[in-house]
């Protein structure tokens, strides 16, 4: 009986030490939209809000950017806050940078959505090693009680490997903003 208990205890200790060896690396994204998408949102058709985004990736930790270690030996990468919140905040920043005045309640139009997936990998382009992160998000524009427009956005960011995951997340969020604000059908609905 004691040998069995020792084996169970030994297995538990190995599991704990392995889990700590492969803990996800924390990265600080601290996203600030600094681009210029060139779209004037100051004359939108009505009041506008960016609603709540959810995480539909089917994972327990919403802060997880990717569980891929990308050869570093860690257990992946996690952000300082949930990825869905980062996407929601990035889109809000994209609108305000174009002059939109966002409201928090009783909006005529509201954009919401969900994070569908993330994929990270190391790729080679022109002899350089790049960290490529793709964030896929579903977005819906609601006017009143109807869905006026919806699509899936692909935010693919590529940065030099030595720039790191935080910079790759920022590049992906920049791309999500560009994909949304340059969609002609979306612009027809809001402007």
C-alpha cells in the first residue's frame, strides 16, 4: 500500500514540476492604436458603441494568446488581460482615432463580436525569421434589433522574431482595425 502511495505522490510531483517548467510566458501588450486609417467617423449616421466581445476559442484562460511555444520551451503566451477585451478595446480606439464619439448605452448602432481563434508560428520571408500571429474575430453591426452587417476579420501580424509576442499582438490588432474600417459594406452602413 505504501509503495502505491509513493508512486502517486511521485507522479503528482513530476506533474507539478513539469507544469511549472512549461508555464505560459506573460507578455504586456499595452495596446495603443497609433495608425491613421484615414476614415472620418465624426459624421456617423447615429450614436455608436463598441459592445462586449466574447471568447469562442473553447479555452479556459481568456488571456491565452497562443499555447504554441514557438520553440522557446514555455507553455505559450498570455496577455495582461483577456484577448477578447484587447480586441474590443482596439476597435474602440480605431473608431475614436477617426473622430467617432462612442456612447456606452442606448446607441443607434453597436458593434460586438467574438474571438474565434488564434494561430502563431515562425515563418521565413526573404531570409528573415518572422513571428506571425493571426487573430480571427467575428464582428456584427447591430442597428436597433437587427443585424445590419457581419463578417470575420483576420488580423495577421508579422514581426521580427526578436521583437516578441507583444509586438506581434499589436500588429495583429492594427490589422483587425484596418480590415474593419476599410470594408466598403461596413462603411455604407455607418456613414
